[in-house]
C-alpha cells in the first residue's frame, strides 16, 4: 500500500481498516474533543472509532465544554489500536484546572503506565511504560489554575519529554526500552487503577494519543492550531 490514507484489509470474513502515513502526526490513535460531545459520548476523530464514554453528570453542564471532577470523567473502551503498542507514544490535552490540591492529580492516564499528572499543585510529571523506569517532572506555570494550558508527553524510546504550551520543559533518559502495550483503559480526569483518588477538577479538551513520537515543531504546530 504505497498511497497514504485509509485502506481496508480483508482475510476471509475478517475486515480491518488500516492507515498508511509518513508524518508522525498522522499516526493518531485517539482524538477526543468537547465539541464532539453527544449525550454520554465523545466522538473520536482519529478514524479508529475509539469513542470516549462520559461517566457521571459533570460533563453535561455546558454545551461544548467538558467539565471533569468527582462527578464526571471519561473512559475509552479497550481496542487493539490503543492497547497494542511499540516503544513510542505521544499523549496530549488542553486543560483548564479549576482547583489545586495537595497530593497527586491524574489528568490523562492509561492505568498507572502512561500518565500525565500534577503533584501538590506545583509540578507536572510524565511517564510512559510505568513510573518505575523513570519520569520527567517540571514546575507548573505560575498561572496554572484558571487558565487553559496545553500539556504533552513524548516517549521516543530513548527519552521522555514533557511540553507545556508548545515549549519543551524537560526530558529524562529512562531505564531501558519498554514495550508500551497495556490493557488498562485510557481515562480523562482520573486513573483506572485509583478510581476514587487523584481526581482532576477542571475542563479538558482536544485529548490526543499518537503511536509515534511527535517532534517539538509538530507539538508547537498543534498548540498554535488549537490555542485557547
């Protein structure tokens, strides 16, 4: 398949869509926007049908806005496209925190394996492949609360990088390489492994996951395109 775009592969009665791409930004697996909210569903614009399920009532208070907290979070069902990975990943979202608390707050997670989280209202941490192999932690902006910010974590196999508002804020070299396949569900606003803890309070939009490591230029381009 030399032509970029979507193709269909069939073997007997089994049919599967697949995508051919050359740019890392086209390796998108999950693309959830508040504008795609319909009832209890967030439509996935990636083309893979990985729709988000809104659990609770908080997300229905304002049309076109997704408010997360103790009464609302979003969970994405398991799918091969999300669960079977290589050694690279990019995850990102726009967030508008409405409160800061002591302890850990999990913003965007796939269990406790791929995580963007805040600690004590002061730092942002990213890890992929589990926290035990290392993480990258950076200070939050002074205007973190009650403002929109774009956060992104990138694992290119050799390093972990974290971006805030389109700018690289830190990186680290984890221990070894890890296959990033994991069966936990992608969750917005909390962590499947700690369902009643680490709850994020605030708005979220444009949550995206890519199979490939996006460059700093690609992340800045996405930041500017959706800048709030």
